[in-house]
C-alpha cells in the first residue's frame, strides 16, 4: 500500500476501502503496508526515491494513510463481512525507525502507533528495516520486537531490505525472524546469489512485490523470504513491449516513483534494448499459456528457491489486477519456458557486483 503515499496519484478514502473489500472478496486477503510512524519518515517516499542513507529525519514527512485505511477496512469487515472473511484477512506493516537509541519503551510506543492506526490488538506481521549497519542498534530493536511478540502485540517479526550478512548476524543472535522482504525480479536476481542459500539453511523465506502500481500477498508455507519489484513497477508488461524510451514522448511515461526506480535497474542490468529482448521472450511464453507478461514474470520468481510469496501493488480505487493475480496460481511454466527466461536473464550484468547485496541500493 505504498502507493497511498502520494507519488502514484490521489487516493480517495472511500474508493480505496471499497477496493480493498473487492480484493478480499476475491480471495486476496493479505495486505502489505509500507507505513512508518508519522513522526518519522516515509518508507515509500524515502526508500523508493533516494539511494543513500538518510542522515536527517523530517518530522513533516508522512507515508500516507495506509495503516489508517487498513483500520477503516478491517472495521468494515467486522461490521459487514462474514466471520470467515475476517478470519482470513491479514495486515502486514513495517517499521523504519530513525537512528536513535532503541530502548524498550521507544520500540513499544512506536509499535503501539501502528496498532492504533490499524485498529488491531496484535500486528499480524511487523517487518523491520534499518538504514545504517554501522549502528548495531538494529539488534536491540529486534530483541525488543521479539519481546512484544511474546506479549502478543506482534504475531510475527520479519525484516525488509536486510542483506545476507546482517540476516546471518540476526539469526546468530537467536532472533526468530520469519522472512525478509527484498527486491527480486527476472532482471534483479541478487536474492538467489547469497540470500537464498542462507534462507534455505535456516528456514527464513523471501517475499517479493509486483509494484504494478495495497499489496495482496500470497504465500506458500513455512518461513520464507518475501519479494517486491517482481514486475518492476509495471515495466515487465505489455505496456512497455516494443517501445523506445530514448525518443521523447515515443513510449509510455515513467510517471511513478516505481517506474523511475526500476528503469534505473534496467539501465544497470543491460539497457532498454536488452530489456526489449526479455519482454519479447516473456510475451511469447505468455501467449503460449494464454496469460499476460506480468503473470509469467511473477510465476517465474515464485518458483525460485526460498521464495514464499509476492505482493501485487495496485493503486486503490484507480486500477486493479485481480484477474492477472489469480491467473498466477494456475500457471505452470515448463522447462522450455524456464530455459528461455534464464537465457535472456543471464545476458544481463551481475547486479550483485554493480549494486551490492539485497537492500544495498538504499544504502549507497
């Protein structure tokens, strides 16, 4: 639900909540949020737009109403929905604190803000992010979050955009995180180079996000890694097939923070011409199976080791992708499909060498 922060178009509260109900009634019942406590900063606005560690925190910045929307939505379900739907709905949120001392009271007060905004006694999942690895306070924060889990204020503790080294340190300190939400796509295969091996050894799983434009997360089982960026903000779609962005106004506009961010990833990977080869390959596979390019792109990532699920980003009340999302469940890629995708993917540059490990793009 990072799209509620303002960079993806104006969100009308009533239409957004109606859209969330529509997704839930269609069986897409898990919603991922990128909110930070309002007095801090915006995960969406900071993490997506800039590529360096934040040194100062602007108390005027606001991530948008994602947690508040969820609170309105869950109360609509409580009043109007069948009990079985309420039992299925899950809200996953994040916490990205500033680099201050992580005391028990500070962590508790911060998490209570999300609990109040989402109007829940216990957060289904709290995904934790930390900007500066030179400050080991992230271990203190995670230990306090684990205490809150034991108290029942958080059901599961997870991570977002941590690299492999820090994930290993966290696990060695006995902190029971269940997943790490990282960027993963056919273009960006960094999670499969280091992160996946550690996840398979420890049971931690990966979660991805499509960022097509609330995020509906569908998972397998066990402890997993979580992915986002699976369709690169919409670049991995028919909309950008056979386009030339080098010519002004010749192609679709890159008019969202996600599109601009992932276009930079394409440039780092191999450029627009090479990306067109990938889109053409995916289109051929999509036509073969009677689905769209995004469906193929997501199915391929979901089939990778240690991946638990992917999140479909939509602009609430402005667009929806229910049909494509449901098509992912029934699609089975064959060996020829997988080999064709891997052949094109392998022609790109190694982003682990270009950018660094998972999450390093936000710490450069």
